[in-house]
C-alpha cells in the first residue's frame, strides 16, 4: 500500500477580479477528480494591491504524480500560475 503525501500549492489568480470562492470550488473538484485526491483546505494569502493567492493543502497517494495534479490545476480558468511549495510524506 502506497504512503500518503501532503502537498501544498500556491495558486495565483489571473487578476483581482477572480472570485476566490468560485476558484476554490473548482480547485476542490479538480483535486477530488484524482482517485486518491483529498482536498483539505484553502487559505487566502495577500500578495499586493488587493491580489490574493490561494494556498491549498491536499492529500494524495504517493503513487499518483503531483505534477499531474499541478498541470490539472493550472488548466482551471482564472488560474495564472500554480507553484508546489510543500511536499511531505504523511505518517499515520
């Protein structure tokens, strides 16, 4: 049985007019479309001039590739960029 990994992504919206609640919903659906994908949380992080990034935390089986999730997230309308900021094996 594969281990579970905890992953954090920093997701930048295209502009300040993007509705972060709608974006959060699309991100959750995208993450959960992966067999082992579990959406944990999304926090807003102020960047500059009213722009906020979403810092999302997900759980994924180590067998699934995080870059596939990253690519899927980057294709969501309204997403400017996706950056993997933390990747660690979850013990449990």
